[in-house]
C-alpha cells in the first residue's frame, strides 16, 4: 500500500511540473527566446561552457544559474555582463519548472535571444524534470570515469546534445573518451555527441553550430 501511495504522489508531481514547464515554454516562445537546459555531472564544465558560449555566440544571452546554496556560478556569469538570475534549490538536487517560472519573471526576456539554464550538478535528479526548455545539453567529462554513461543511462536518453569535456586530461585519468561516445550512441542513437576541451578551446565551434542548427529545426 505504502509503495502505491508513493508512486501516485510522484505521478502527480510530474504532471504538475509538466504543466508549468509547458507554461514556461509558451512564455519563452512569446518572447522569441530559445531556452537551453544544461545538466551534467558536478564539476564537468557546465559553467565554463556557458561562459565560452556567452563570449563566442551571436545573439544576446541571459542565464539562470541553479545551485544548491552558493552564488558562485551566478557571480562568474555576471562578470561577462549578461543578465543573470541565481536560483538556490536549498536541499533539492535539481531545478524544477516552478523555480524556473519565478526566475523568468525576473529576467527581461524581451532583451535576450537565448536563455541558458545551468541545472544543479547531478546526473540523476534532473532527469524527469522538464523546465520548459527547447533543448537539453548534457555535459560530462572524462574525469568522472569512462563508465559514467553506462552507469547513468536515463539522463542520456533525455539529451538533445551530449558534451564529453576535458579530453585534454583523458590520458592522465585513464579514460577512453571514444568509449564514452559509443556508450551514448548505444543509449540514444540519434543524439549528437561532441568531445571538447574548454581549456584548450577544442570543440567549441561545433557546439555552437549544434545549438544554432537545433534552434532552426
Ligand atoms: N582540464 C580541464 N579542466 C576544465 C575543462 N573545462 C573546465 N575545467 C575545469 O573544471 C573545473 C569545474 O568547471 P566548472 O565549469 O565550474 O564545472 P561545473 O560543471 O559548472 O561545476 P558545478 O557547477 O560545481 O557542478 C574548473 O576548475 C574548470 O576550470 C577542460 O576542458 N579541461
Ligand atoms: Mg557550475
């Protein structure tokens, strides 16, 4: 009995979240804003990637920086002179559509072309929580180990683009980045996978083209 009740509550939460996510996407569509949700492992390079995109993409970008308690990432984005809304989740390990709804009210959507949302670093909790974004990018790095994809298949099923970052240190950590690419393809054969080194500026142009072409699809 206890288990059935749990399943029902979870089902209702997901239904309510999806309704709010659809509402968020409508607001973004009305303002011609293309929204990307960046999820991925802790420390894999989500903030670094968004910082590079801010500096190198055409179009104006606003950022929602999700974090558990700190304001570190929001502070990093502010240094690039873009509008930033910080979102603290407290004990929660992911953003949800309700939190994002509050953040988009604080963002001047009419002044931006792209809204980038950095989710809390985690490969498990964000899987089912649609935020209303048009595209989800999953960022992992070789330093999590080259079995990361096999261990966390669900997040890769939800991805529109997968980035395997820090290839500059693959040998040092004994990781095979090509194995990680193959593992993603087994889980989600249609998704594009790009290997990057944000430290050595490798793969960034490919990421920008992938976002731009997804936007025009
Ligand atoms: N060697 C190497 N280090 C990188 C690369 N990209 C990012 N880093 C470093 O990895 C660390 C974490 O990068 P962040 O961009 O803060 O990662 P994050 O995913 O935003 O981290 P959280 O928000 O804490 O989950 C920083 O010290 C970066 O300088 C890369 O391509 N190669
Ligand atoms: Mg970050």
